[in-house]
């Protein structure tokens, strides 16, 4: 399951540098698949593809946010999600809309980092 940042976020930014996948971004900031990964091209659901360096619209305009498709809950890197470990207000919590088992998270990590 991916982690989500709730609206209780105080925008301190402590979580962003802790993410091994660069899945955390400041509110209003565009993100890319390539940032912090080995990805160069992404195949989209409709069968088309895009350059992994192409900017994507922010998930949130107000608060720091986590891109669920880049979040591995730090599986394969750390014992626990580092964003949650450093968050001073405990607003990094499991996202019930993106539940994934350990095997899926490890496969996502391998895909993101070309392992």
C-alpha cells in the first residue's frame, strides 16, 4: 500500500529528502517519473508512452504529496516508511486506495530502479 500525506501536513518538508524513490513533492510542484528512478520511458494505460522526464501535474496544490505509483513504502530500503518516521505531525499514513502486498512493492522497487 502506498503512503498518503493527509491535510494535517504543516508543509515542513522533513519527508521529502527521506524518500528513496523521490515520490514526495512539495504542493503545487510538478513531478516526473524519472526523478530519483532509473526510468526513461513510461507506458501509459492507453498503450501510448511518454518520456519519463515529462513533467506531470501536481497531486496536491496545497500540501506535500506522495505519487502513489512511485511509493514503495520504503520496502527493500528500510524497515518502515521513512516519511512516516520523520513526520512531526504523523500525517504520513497508509493510503487505503492503494493497497499492495510486499511482493508487489518489491517488484515496483525493481521496476523503478532497473534492478
